[in-house]
C-alpha cells in the first residue's frame, strides 16, 4: 500500500525533501534562542554588562530571523508537496477508473468512488502535510530540548522524563480509544454521499411522488449518525488539552520549587532556570503535536487503504502484447460461449452459446427479463470477457484486438446510455471527435433525431443538461444512436435503445439503417416484436440459452416462446400503433 501511494509523489519529491530540511534548521534556531537568552541574563543583565546584552541580543535576533525564514520555506514546501500529492492521487484514481472493465466497476459504488476522490484524498493530503511539517518538527524539538535540558542540569531534567512518561501514557490511552471511532466515520461517509447522489439524480421522481419529507429524514438520519461518531471522537480528543495543561503546570511547579533551591545552593543560575522553563514548554508542546499527528495518521490510514484499493485494482481486461488494430468485417461468431459476472465463481448468465452472424446481417434479439440479452452483446465489444469459449469479430477473437480499435468498430448504444452536459454537437462528437456539422446532421437523419433538433431555436448548439435532463427519453435515445453512427462502425449494437420512441419512429430508424448502412452488422435487442420481426434472423434467449435462431416466419411455426410473445403483443394490440409508421 505504502509503495503504491508513494509512487504518486512524483514531481514533488524535491519539495518533500526540502520541507523537513528547512524544518530542521528552524528547530535548531529555536533551540538555540533560549540558550542565548540564558547568556543575556547571566552574563549581561546580572553582571551589568550591556555590551553582552547587545551582543547576545543581536545573535538572538539573527537566530530568530533565520528561524522565521526557514519556517516560511518549510511551510511553503510542505503545502506544495501535500496539495500536489493530492492532485496526483486524484488524477491517478480517475485514470485508473477509466481503465476499469465493467466487472471492475461493479465492485465499487459510485458514492464510494466519489468519497475516495474527495474526502479520503483530503484526509491523506492533511496527513501528508502534517508528516512533512509537524512529524518532522515535533521529534526534533523534543529530542533537542531534552538534550539541552541535560546539558543545563541533569537532575532537573529527570522531572521532564517523568512528565513525558505520564503524558505519553495518557495520550496513548486517548488515541487507542479514538482511532476505531474515526475508522467507522469514513464508512459512514459513503452512506451520506450515496444519499445525496441518489436524491439529486432522482430529484424529479422525488418531487413527482411528493417524497421530499422522506428523503429529508433519510439524509438527516445519515448525517446524524456521522455527527454522533464525530462528537464521540472529538470528546475523547478534547481530553488532550486538560491533560497537557496538568502536566505542564506540574512541571512548572516542580521546576520552580527545585530550581530555586538549586539557585540558592549556587548550582544553577537564573538564566539557566529561565531556559529550562522554555525547553519544558517546547517538549510538552512537541509531545502534544505528536499525539495529534498520530491521530491524523490513524484517521487517514483508513482513507489510505481505500485509495490504494482503487489504485491497486487491476483491470480484468488488457490489450495483448501484439494487438490487432483493424477489424476486417462485421462477422460475429460465438463459439460455445459461457459467461458469468464473477468469472466462473458466480452463477452462469450464458450457457454454451454457439452462433454465427454474417457481415451486414441484421439480427434481432428477444427474450424475457434477465435472460442474458445485454450480457451477450457486451461480449462483442469486450466489455466483459468470456469464461469459456470465444467471441470472434471479423474472424478474430476479440481478445486479440486493441480494445480501442475494437470498440471504435463495434459501436454500442447501451441500455442506460447517457448524454453529457454540453451542446448537442459536442455530445454527437463523442462518436467522432473531428466530425463536421454535416456528418453529425447525416447521422441524426439516420437516427431520426434531425426532426426534433431542427425545432430547437439553437438547433445543434442547444445546450444539453447533465444526463440529458432537458430532453425526453426518446430524444435522448435517438441522439445516442446518432452518436454511435458517427463512428461508421462495422458492427452496431442497439441494446433496447428504441424503447422510448414510438413504433412509427422505430420503423423509420430501421428503414434508414437498411438503406444507409447495409454493410454494417446490426444487433437489435428489444422487448417489442415489431422492432425485430423484419430482421434477417431473430435470436430467442431463455435463461441464458439459445431457444431459437431463425426468421420471424419460421420462429412463429417452430418456437413456442417467440410465438407466445408475438401473440401477447400483436394480437392483444400492444403494438397497435405499428401500422402508423
């Protein structure tokens, strides 16, 4: 884990090294200042020698100035290293998620990934800055202060050792009680973010069903749980300060009592006693800071593990060593394919699928919910890998292709395709980055999207809200189809992508496909018989197995499942508007 996280320091290694170096010089100067102060008192003020006062006073000012400069430099480098490190972590996590296959993505919730990129990274950033600044300063200050105390007076220094032991035990007790609470806190962040995300994305449904109060209560419950945990943790941490003050005041009393006796006895000077007071404060504050560093590091440990989990997650899919970059044609072969989402460890979704589809052929796919229709077509563009058998496109196993090249030639309009915030033209150019406006318009005509785009006052420059919230479901689907057509693919997959359009428009889209892209192999998943009955062949799936694969007319005669679906939809008048197209 540490090795994974350390890799992301990258260009900030110099700042990471310089921050503790300047901190070391800062501590050295601060340690010398009380020593110089003792000389001012003993050799200057008490001796009545103003020259010594001026000399040591000047030296002290120089030390203070150097300490100030080093402190500013250390703080600047620490801030630069920590913020840059956080930026690198977010970039690395985002880039890693982009490399994930669908099976990798299935392991994480959207809210969990958002929490990792925001809250968890912020925690790690704060911890990293504390390590560079405070974790390097506090031990040095503690050690140097202790050394100076022993140099001044060994017997009085024993007071500090006793105080450190007491304070160390108290802080250890607090930390052991606090850390488990903080670890639980971060698991609750996912629940809170999930609630926010779900509510915001589904705000229209919430309002339509008048469920604002319910959603408010659900969010309040998650927020209150988080609040209670934070209160519990912070209540324990609040004990740090009074314990610290108790130990400090105890040290001051002991120093004052024993120190005065030593001064009277002539074994200690007033200046040395003053220095001891400064050093004891430095030691106690250093220990206090160390305790806070340990708490912060422990808090961020859970965040670090969650971030490392994302970075160390290896994509299930990878390009071969010598990938094929050209897809010859749209021929598709399923050679005794079996598939499960957990790669053999879960329940099989597809069983022994053996299909052969010709280039340019239009194949309809129909079946009940959960029969494996989407899983089947996802294998063609290698969004998942098979457990057994092979899927071939253009006569080659999809695992032999460069994935980018394959997916550029196997265009998929997913069941849950979305539009992104931007203009219609910008969304269309996701299919082809350098597509001209004329190319976009032609793709929209094929997808029957031009008819509603032209009605918009700004046409192709119309702004699309996030997720396509300001267009209808049917309009969104047609824009997604047009976006896929811009790739000019050899295989086009429509995963129930016309479910929100009327059958007349659906018929126009299929007619356009037949005329404009006859050489493209088309796989059309649909719940409607009318959307697939004109296909060259129709695949009927039942519980992940091939029930039938033939023309509409032959399936009506030979396949009972297809016949039942047909009779239920056509004869009952479900698709009564089909003739309108």
